[in-house]
C-alpha cells in the first residue's frame, strides 16, 4: 500500500523527469542549446529599464517585448548558477511541471490514469514542435497550465483564492505575453463555468496584474504589426490529414523546420489520429463521470483556441483586418499556439480512458511516446548543446564594461544566423541577448512558403525600421546617421566586413576576431 501511494504521489513527476531526459538527450550535455528563438547566452546582463524592463530583450529596439520578463528572470538566476545550468534546469522542469500538473487534474486515485495523462501532456506534437522552434518561455506557461486550471476550478472569489491562482500562474507570467494569453483563454472559461460570477473578474484581475511586466512596455512601444504575418504564421498541414487534421492531432505549426522527423508519414499520422480519437472520447466520458463544469470550461477554452488556430488558416482576411485596425491583435497570427487547452483536454481524456482499463492501463503510459518516437534524443539530434567561441565572450565583456550610453547595432541586417560552431542550426542573433544596452537588430521575418514563394513580414520596432532603411538605402556613409540614432557600437560578422567598413568612416575597431568585428562610433 505504501509503495502504491508513493507511486501515485511522486510517479507523475518522476515520469516527467524521465521523459524530459529522453526528449532532450544530447541537449543536456555541456554547453547551450541554441535553436531559433531559444537563445541563452553566458553571463546574461540583468538590465532594469525605466518601465518594467522595457529596454531589454526584443524591447531594446522598440518592438513588442517578447522576451519580457523571461530574459530578466534568466539573467537573475544566472547570478547564482551558470546560465547553461539555468537553461537545462528550465527545460527539464517544463517536462516535470507539465506531467505532474496533468496528473494532478485527473479526478481519480488510480495510478494508471494519472501516469497516462502525465505522459500524454509531457510528450505530444505541440510540445515537441514548440520546443524545436525554441519557444521555451511559451512552454513554461504550457507546463503550468494544468495547475492554473486546478486553481481556477477551485474558485477565485476570495483573496486566498486569488493568491492561489496567482501562484499557479507564475510560470505563465515568467513566460511572457504568449504564455499568459494562452493561460487566460483557458482559465477564464473554467472560472466562469465552475464558480460564482465574481470569480471571473477576480481571475481577470490576477492575470492583468501578472501581465504588467510585458503589457506596460508593449503599450508604450509604438510597435506595428504587419498583416502579412497572418499568411506567414498560419497553421499548416504537417501530415496527410490536412490542416484541421494536423491541429486536432496537436501539430500544424507554421514552420516546417519545427516538425519532428517523420511526423508527416502516413503511419505516424494514423497512430496520432487514433490516439486523438481515444483521447477525445475519454474526455467526453470524463465530463459525464461527474467532472462536468470543469470539463465544460476546458472544452470551451479548447474550442476557442482551435477557432483562433483556424482563423489564420481558413479566414486570413478577418485576422488581417483586425490587425490593420489595432496591432494588438498581432499575437493571434500564430494561431496554432492557442491549441494548448486542446492538448490538456486530450491528456485528461486519455488518462480517463486508461483509468477505465484498470491495471492493464499501466502500459498505456508508453503509448504517447510510441506515437511520436522521433521526439526522443533531441528529435534525433536537432537539439544539441554547444559552447560559444571565446571571441563572443570577449566582445560581450568589452561592450558591457563601457559606461557610456548608446545602443549596439548588429550587422549584417538580418534577424537569424546559422553558425558552423552551432552545427548550422538557425538561431536568433545572439547579440540580442548579450549586452547591457539596447541592441538594434533587424526583426524582419522572412518565411518561405511550403508551396513555394517567400513572405516578408515587416519589422515591428520603429528604430529598427529607421536604421534598416539607412542600411539598405544605398552605399553612403552611415556613421553620422547611426550616431544621431543613439548608436555607440556596431557589431559585424567578419564575412560581411568589407560590405560595411567603407560605410563607417571614423568608426574605431575595438576588437577583431576570426568571426566578429566590433566598432565604436
């Protein structure tokens, strides 16, 4: 009896740890995991801007504050631990938090159902694709979502309830605006349908307060959103069952490079579809088994999230019109990320289905892994740990030691890089995270359509647009214009050195390495 209780209590967290180690694989070795948006740097500088950190992360050049407050939290934790350790603990923690949270929501004391729900929620196409896109901050909120639902279902009508909900929403608050929006569309319907009407405004107030670190700088950023991003970020078919089938099987991400190897094959897609049918049927059974109001709230959230995901794919004109009216609708361009409540519904449904199988269901906890086996070992090597060359650390130290104000411009003018020392994996320019001063970079996004052609999404940040016009506007000198824009340093990748040196007369070389050239105006 004691062993069973221990397994029921600690088994889901242990399973999450096991799945995290299996999924990350080589990424847990020495060094940093660098892929797309996941850019951790050594000794990240904690920079406190005038309004909740409005000058760090992507807000440094005036765009929407996507890295707020996640980058700041990482920087503060890195004062106590090496940054690469902070990254690995965060990544493994996502799996542990997700698995234990899903298990805690299963209204059953049977271990098999709890472990099955834990395995499903910690191993699925949604989590895999978002991890391969590098969106660890979003996944932090995704991992905390079951805990937030649990707190909302218990009520949020007293100050104690509000504190409990706020604690449950801390992972989403750290994750930033995407994680918080996903949590909001999930928590509010659950609160509305399970408790008194007062619970909704209290829950909304808690979410609003926790959103202040990114909401305040976002409202003051004067950033714009290009409606062309609707076509670029719309959900796409990643298997033989079309866009809707991909979304229902918890895939459908816009970036084909974020797909798990072999995910689109008929065999893997068919298994995932069968698992989805079982999970949805189990969720219906769960609702009928006495979990009605909470299940209904989650179902509403899942329907809303699926609707947002379908909007960009099937009715892009509507979303483009909303973005043209107000840039604040921009986060809904990447609609696939809002199917997170559908993932939770299916995880709980699968847990309930396994619960009905009794002891035979223990083996079913392995089914989600078998349905997506190539997520293992860093998606067969797509995730790996590397270290920064020494010259990156040298440039970081030189720039951060300079007390004079002024921004740093990163050249060539493009958001992403593919370094040989990172195995050729595409990542966001590391310069955006390394320096204790605003970094101006090109936040234009170029997306290649799966059917051919290119979509160019215009930059959001006003200063990036101005400097981008200067860089692309011809071959004349840039030194004076950059100085008038408040620029002190220019960081150039050496292969592009000749292209820019002639346009920066009077700029003084501070560091010249095999890969980087640092100039001071």
